C-alpha cells in the first residue's frame, strides 16, 4: 500500500512539471511572435512606445523637478541727468554681469528718454532691480511678473523622450528591413520623428534661456522745461507761422494744377451751354 502511494505521488509530480514546461514555452513563443510583429511595422513600434510610457507615468511623477519660472520687470523713472544715469546703469550691468539686448534713445521737444531691454541671471534678478531703482525719487512704473512654465516644460520633455525612444525603434526596424517598401515606410516615419525632435529641442532651449536669464525693460527720461515767450516773440512767431501757411497753401494749389485745369474746362463748357441763345 505504501509503495503504491509513493508511486502515485511521483506520477502526479511528473505530470505537473510537464504542464509547467509547456506553459512557459508557450509564453516564450508568444513573446517572440509579438517582437516579430513589432519589427514588421512602424505603427506597432509606436504603439509599443506609448504603452511603455503609459506604464512609466507614475515613475515620472515621483521625480522632483525644479520649478521653471520666467521673471520679467518693467521699470520707468524720471532723472535730472541723462548722462549720469546712463553711467550708473552701465556700472550696474558690469556688477551683475548682465547685458543689453537692445537700446533706443529718443529726443522730442518736451523730453529726452532712453529705453533698454536687459537680460540678467535669474538668481540676481531681485537685487538687480533694487540697485537700478536705488536713490531714484520719481519712479513712474515698477511692474514685476513671474510666469510658471514647469508643467509646459515637463510636458515637452516627456514628449521629447518618447520621440527619441521611437526614433531608436525606427532605426532598429530600418536595420532589419526586409523589403524596399518597408524601408521607405520606416524612413518616412523616421524623418517625421526627427523633425518633431528638433522642434521640441528648440522649444526646450528657448524656455531654458528664458528661465536662466530674466528680462528687465528699463526706461528713464528727462522732462525738458517749456520755454516761455514774450509778447513780441509771440507776434514774430505768429508772422512766421502765417508765412509758412501761405507757402504751404501755394504749394498745395500747384500740386492740384491738373484738377484746376480740368475744372476750368468743365466750367467753360457748362457756362457756354447755359449762355447759348434760344431759337425763336
């Protein structure tokens, strides 16, 4: 009896082991088949990448990213000495290793002004603004804005990573291409992916530059004193303005000579027609 029980246990164990081996070999065959299917089509490679990225979403969320902030400032103040203020701004630029992106000077009858666009390192932005406005009594405008582009940056970064993995898959398919049709299809898909990668890399470079260097729009100006005229000067100014008006009037008439001639001819024809004697 005991020998029969032992024999039965051996038979059951051998049966279970054979079933397990068959299941493992079946799964291995399925994996090989799926890899062959993916290798035969760019669309299957793209679907595989999307599935891999969706499975890694939680892992990406666990990574602590540095916030991406873009800082901008608009400053405007009145000064009494344009040259001294320009010298002060130049010294501050050297102190903080900032640089001028562009500069424009304006002069009118009423004021002199200078407008600048300055780029300064992100971590020196607040101190830089404070030094620019230090000892300035007539600050007309001080506007500071901060824009958070962390989500946008991470989105572009994730899509760029996906496109690069897809590019690698396409290159593998290109190396294993079996026919001319498949090779052409993979090359077209690879060219589209490469264009997307270059566009995303350019976008990320631009955003990184905007974050690393804050922008300051500075304008300082000097109001010119209005000159007062005596009565005699005003009379002379009136004669000058009147004479200029006459000159412009004459020039305007000369410019309209063609219309004047046409008008004179039309007037003469109409006048002759009206003055023509009636038949009795």
